[in-house]
C-alpha cells in the first residue's frame, strides 16, 4: 500500500498498490494543509503541513487508524511543503515561502 494526503481536506489515505482500495485513515484530528509526507518507520510518518511546520503521525494497526503524536513549529513566516528523512533518521523540512524575513 501507499499513503497519500489530501492537502485541503487534511485527510490521510491508505491506497492499495493496485488501486482497487482507497480508504481514509481514521484519525481524531485533521492534518490541514498537509503537503509533503515521508515515512520515518513503518508505523511513523512526518507530514509537512504549512503551519505548524511538521507533525508526526503514528499507527499501531497497519494504518487503519493513526494518532498525532508530535508537532514541530518552525518560523511563523515560512510555509512547510515537503519533508525528507536522512539515513541517520534526521528529518529536514523544506519551506515554500520565506517572505523575506530572516
């Protein structure tokens, strides 16, 4: 399966590889403005999500459901759009707009 997010609705989806099944992951909170996603592990996902800059989501049941476990709030004048996980497990969040502020 693969995981995908609908940016405006804030809904995380689990999609079968053959496309025959698309199901919303049951969550207690929406991931509004969720854009880029990257797996930290088979049961942990980082979501670049505008403001706050990133969120960590965890699942214990194969992504039938998931919970928001951590938030990273970056500079308020930047909008996060993508995340990447390096080999050492460090997460880097990229931003679309800096608005000229340092």
